[in-house]
C-alpha cells in the first residue's frame, strides 16, 4: 500500500472513530465546563486573576522571548519544553501581558478539551461503543481542578496528558516514530511522566516488532535533540542538569504518607469520589475482560501514576491530572462491560451527577470542597514587596516582588532566583546560599549533597 492510500485509509478511520454522535457532544460538554469557569473568572473586578504556578511559566516564557536564557538567568526545575509554549505565545502578544495571558488560557483550554476527546477516541477504538466513548471523554471532569485550572493560565500537566494520550493513539495507529516523539514531549513537560516512553516502545514492539521499537526510540531522541540543543548552544547544560535532575533527586518528596495522599485525593476530587471508584474498577476490568495485549498500557500507566501520587509528587491537585486520564478510561470500560441497560443507566447517572455537583461546587460555592476558589486578583501594590526567607539569618531573607507582579509589570530581576518556590528556597537553604545569590547551577556544590 502506497503512502497516499495509507493516509486516506487513516483519515477514514479517524472520521469513523470521531463519530459526531459522541465526539461533538463530548466536545460541547468539555468546552462548556471550561467556558463556564472562565466566564466566572473574567467577571471578577480588576486584573484577570492568576495562580502563581501559571505566572511562573508565563513569566519565564516572556523573559525567554525577550532573550533571557533558561537555567542561567531563570532558575527552573523542568525541562525547557514546558517554557517554550509560553515563550512562543509571547512573540504574538504584541507586548501585552494581558493578551499573552489570554492566549495561554485559550491554548490550555483547547489542550484540555483535546485530551478528553483522545480519551473517548481510545475507548471508541477499544470497545466500538460510542456511548462509552462519550462517558469516558467527559469523565476527565471528575476532578474539578481539570476545568478550574485552565481559566487561570498555562499549566504543564494538561500538555503532559495530551501528549501521553496522543502517543498511545499514534502507536495504535502504527506511527511509532511520532508516538515516541509525543512520549518524549511528556517528559519535556513533567519528569514524572517517565512511564510514557516505555509505553510507546512497548506498543511499537507490538505493532512492528523491533522496527517499531527503533522508530519509537528514534522519535523520542529526535524530539529531545530539538529541545536540548538550544540549551547546549546557550551554555546552560550544566545548570539544566543541576536544576532539572539533581534538585529533583536530592530534595525530599512532599507527598506524605499513603493515607495522607488518599485523604487529599478524596478532598480534591470533591463530590466525584464515586466516579473515581468506578474508573478504578474499569482499570481492573481492562485486564480481566480484554486481551491484555490491547489494554496492558492502561494498567501500567494507572499503577505508575498512583505510585507518583502516593510516594513521589503530590503537592496539590494538579498532580492528579495524569492519573485522572486513566480513571476516565476506566469509566468507559465499566460502562461498556455493564450487562444490562439499567446498569449502564446507573453508571452514567452517577458520573453525570458527580460532574454536576463538581460544577456547582466551583461556580456556586466557590470551591468550598477541595479548594477551588474564584477570587478577584490581589492589588499589585500588595505584590510589589513580599518577604521571602529560607533561613533564620538576615542574609537568607529578602524583600522581593511576587512573581505575579513581575509578570504583569514585565519587570526584570537581577538574579536568576526569580521563582522562589518552596523547592527553590529549600535548595538554597540546603546548599547554604542566600536568596540574593546570582549563581544558578553549581554542580560541585550540588554533588556534595548527593
């Protein structure tokens, strides 16, 4: 079969899978939830509200668009891909932080909706059930944070989930090179997505044996080269290694105990805990009711992200988003496995009720359960001088503008320590350096704490 015929066949399969009877309603529900929250956010008086984590990415991207070098002039703990999207958007923002912020919101909402549709697409391929595809697609809304966060700006976790699901879809469709590249993109946004490249390689082997493995690895390497070479050319490779790799290895995890993680997860899922349990059952059914060669990647990803949340990285509800995708897949599997219309109706009813309560919690009760408030932005005057400290002595304390102030005023800082997150402050304390220190990545000093 020639390339043209293969592409035409692929387009036909996409059109069949994206049946308007499930895809369009899914996109409508997903977009509606996001737009409802965004409307509530922009209705607040004054500046557009913004979360600090969004301000960090967007400020770094803005500075990079102005010529700043990541890792030497801006201390950061993620690979460069996470900052390149805000940087690209800064080029088309006409010098306006407000335009830049809105573009980041619009793109993040689009990616979040796209992830939901990819969940539905994978379930449609697995079960050939359009109703299961619809229910799984909208089940990404079981976490209120999923439709709450994008209204406040850029958030890397949404791009992680999109490229993770895209990698799996491309692997199933016989494109291991693109699957590997998408898997590598996941790591570029979030180091703990380490499992995704293994999924791409495993699925590549299933489809094309050794040739699929080689192509998947080649795609990942190609993407990494494209993202790392600019860092190497800028002379920031050592600083990147210290900040992205060593800091994550040396600093202790803040996930807490397993019980604490479970309790926090229950609080963050708010009223949707029953829906999460349904999804968990579906993950188990994916192994018992299907050929494991078709569904092994679901359970592997589910177990991995459960381990990440319980032991490695669960600071707040955004860390649940990658695992949420696996839960949503599980919901579709349970619905399809139900052996009577009444049971299917009960499952669908529980999910719809959970989503309705989640939306009310955010819009009507201002996120009282789970912590999803929609408040007006703080006055800039309150953010201009904020005391940051990471030690008892005066040299470890400094009065510095908040990151949101720096973003909205496009102000520059004379130190690479702009972020001043809890991890950065802990790192400076551990290495015995004051906040005013201008060095961004001392490999010798970092090696002393390995």
